[in-house]
């Protein structure tokens, strides 16, 4: 018997953990750190590169990125190969239930030395031959009654169904991974644009401070403070652009683009409020649609059949073997011959082997049942977590958008007061920092909101409908 254990749970959990990590660092206004991926998650971050890099920049839409990812992502490819392997195993187990028919043909020439064989007969030739014969024959072998093989075939069929469902679930994970990578690049672009605008504003403030100092209306401290602020923003811009380029490389790796291929994102994902779903209805939908849950149910059924196969090893088996063919000096001078044998086999003394096999099968079944129960609870948790994240991020978007407006207004007021000589530029410096922080928080909350909607689509088993979730529902 063959026992299998799916790593699909660790892939799903690892992918979701990575998305939460990205969101947390974006909320902190930082670029995500370099992450060492678990072995089970790493395939989702890799791909098989298709095509050659061109000198012309590629316009990459979200749909185009998704299609490339579903075609080239290593996780999707491995899902298809594992399904093919499970199909092969199912066919191998099916053969044990079907008759095996073989054909053979023999052309034999013989010569015997009787003394060498220990035969010394006076007056009888010592060498016999050469002589020969031709034998053309077909043989059949068929296990007519073999309950264990039947159960093993049923288990292999369930494992194949589970592999197909797991491949479909991997498709959902690929959509989530590609969508996250695309949204992350969009967030990086927004952050770069925000920092560039802040650099321009800081340059204006610096020029104003320099002019005021040279005119004798402001101390050197104002100029130094503005210069420090300007250089600090220059450094932030360098970091933001570097994060953008690295995340574009990560997106290219996920979807199979050549790393030397330049591209620009043609889709933008603006904020779209998401109407809350009924939690219980959403959970019911998830239980009906989630492919990983269905795959685990098939694996549990396979474990049940393997347990029954272990018990069936104690039963008798009935096997038929037969052959028929022509044999003679030549085919023209031959005669049909054949034989048929029926064999009943009963295990008499294999107690330890049979008992050990049954215990292993029972342990595998208990494990599968426990994992299925946990998966049912995990589906509930995934839906509830996604809905909570959406509600939280939606409020953060609204608050941070207001904060951006207020911080921009405060900066304008501080700049006017400084230009009129009412105050020094300390208030300007503080207002510029407030604007930068508010912009970072807004970009991060918008990214987190969109990722949460993608996560809900995955939690409901509706990854293919990602556009309707990103655009609001």
C-alpha cells in the first residue's frame, strides 16, 4: 500500500503568512525585507521563464500578469505534474484488477551430449541432435478475486481526485501570490511618486530658507534644518526606488517574465469600498467551493480504502493462469497445446506483517480525519480573518486619506507663515514629516485593503473572480 501526505496546508499557510508580513511592513512605511521562503512555499515564488527579453518596455495588465502566472508559475506547473503522477499510480493499481495477456515466440535448436549428462548406453549414439522446435504461445494471468487490490485501486482513485483538486487549489494560491506581487509594485510606485513630490516641496522650502538667510531675515539654523530635511527625503527616494525595482523583479519571477525585460503596470487599483457579506453565508460558500478542503476529504476516503485493503489482505485470493499456443518442429508441422491453472491462496502465518500493516493504515486514517477536522475549522477562520482585515483596512484607508488632506493643509499654512516671517521653518519641517508619514500610511492601508479582498476571494474559493473583489462587491 502507498501512503501519501499532502504539503498543501503548509503552502497555503506560508503564502498567507508572507502576505501578512508584506502588509505589516507596508503599514510601517517600510519596504518588505528579504524573506527566506519555506521549501513548501518557495515554488509559488518561482517560475519557468518564457520568451526572450526585448528592448521595448512591456505594458503589463493585471489580467496579463495572472495569465502568465497561471501558465508559468512553478507552483502551478508542479501541481500539474503531481496530478499526472497520481493518474499514473491510479492506472498501475487498475492493472492489478485486469487480466495480463502476454505473447511469446520461440525458435529452439538443441544438441545434447549424453555422456556429459551421465548417460552411457552401449550401442546408443553419444550425441543427439541437432534438433529444434518452434513454439508460438499466448499466456493469460488474472486475479479473479483480490479484495485488497480492489481497495488499493479505489484509494488510488481518491488520491488522483485529491491531486486534481490540489492542483486547482494551487491555481487559487497562484492568483493570490501574483495579485499580491502586482499590488505591491503598485504600492511601491505610489510611494515613489509621493516621495518625489515631497522632494520637490522640500527643495522649495530649502530655496526659501537659503534666500531668507542670505537676506538676513532668517538664521543659519533655518537653512541647515531645511537642508537636512531635503537630504533625508533624497535618501528615502533612493530606498523607495530600490524597493520598487526589487519588487518588480519579484513579480517577474512569479509570472515567468525574463528578468531583463522592462515593463510598466498598466492597471491601477483605486480604493473601492467593499460591502460586508453575511458571515455565515460566506462560510457556507467557502465550504462548498474550497478545493483544498475537497482534496483533504478525498485523501481521507483514500485512507479509509487503504485501511480496508489492509484488512482484506487476510482474505483468500483466486488467481487464474493459462496459456495456449502451437508447438512443433516447424509451424507447418505443429499442434496446439495449452494449460489452465486456478490457484487459491490463503495467508496462514503472516500475522505480524498483517497486523503491522493494519496499524499503519489505521494511523494514517486517524491522521487524515484529524487534518480534515482542522481544515474545516481553518476554512471558517480564513473567511472571518479576511472579513476582519477588510473592515479594518477600509477604516484605515478612510482615516489616512483624511490625514493626508489635513497634513497637506497644515504644511501649506506653515509655509505661508514662514514666508510672511511670522515663524521660523521648524513648523514647516514638522509639517513636511507629517505629510510624508500620512502618505506612507495611506499607501500602506490601500495596499492592505486590496490584499485583504484578494485573501477573501481565496478564502471563499473564488480566486478566478479576483477582479470583482478588487473592484468592490
